C-alpha cells in the first residue's frame, strides 16, 4: 500500500499516541483530551481482543495464543518474566493491527491511541515527528495503588485471573509490568520518544500533552 515507511508515517500524522505502562493514567488522560478537543480515542486494550481472534498463528503466534486462553491461564505456573517474554507487544505483533485500525478512520479525523502494548522500537517508524507520542510510566507505588484498587473487586479479579490467588497474581503482575517499563525506558531514547513519569495529575498531564500534540492550535 505504501512505497516507503515515510509515506505511512505521513498518513498517520493526524494520530497521537499515549503508550507506556499499565496503571499510568493513559485512559484518563486520553478521555480528557477527547472531551476538550474532540479527538477520537482508539482504545487498544479493547481492540486487542479482536486482534487476537484475527491473528495468524504463524505470523503472530503469541497474539493468537491469547484468544485460546481462559481466565488465569496466562499466569498459571509461570513467572513474571515468562509472562513478560510471551507478551505480543514485546515481539512487535500488535503494530500491524494498530495501523490497520487507524487507516480505517476517515483521513481528516484526529485520533489519540490509548494503548500500552507497543514499544518505542515499533512506534518510532509510524511517527512523522517525535512530538506525536509519549510513553507514560507510573511510579511503582502509584501502580500498586491503582492495580490493588482495580482488582479489589472479586468479580473483576476472577474475570482476569480465574481461580488463582489474586494477591499472589497481583505481585507477579506488578513484576511483569516493571519489566515492561524497563524495556520501554531502554528503547525510548534511541527511538527519540519521550517518557513521562506520571507523577502529575491527569489534568496537568492532559494540558501538557495537548500542547505537545499540537491540539491547542485547533
């Protein structure tokens, strides 16, 4: 479809990316930008369930495997590092699905991607300029508070982790997320993509990102 990577990046120049770690406030900030500036939000966490169903097991083995897992199976008998190393985004398996979804929007429609599962290495070629993207990375203490509150609901914990011990899985989840954050940090500088520590309020972050993303001029 595109003769050069640059042509694809130009086609996606209307897209802004909020990537990074889990529990960093990406969805909250994206929602504020949508409310204030009328941008459309692509929720990658919701979309990737459909990607897993459509994934080719040969081309996207880790993503396709997710469609076959019952709640808790991803964590059963596996260490945090094993779960981390099986993440589709670590191996670039999600980028093509993101691009396909973005190209389905009208070309004049500004879009903010809210998704943790793409690394700087795979995101950088999709950018016409570095200001289009940030990776939000929460402090460990902030993430622990957010995820502890999120999975304090027994129904939500069962929906994600089945019959496994929620407290034990949460600890492995936090360890896995720390490994992902470390990978983001290692890749961000070489890819010229900024990381934001997430210690400020969502309102402050939304104002900063609106300026960085060039939304204020609109």
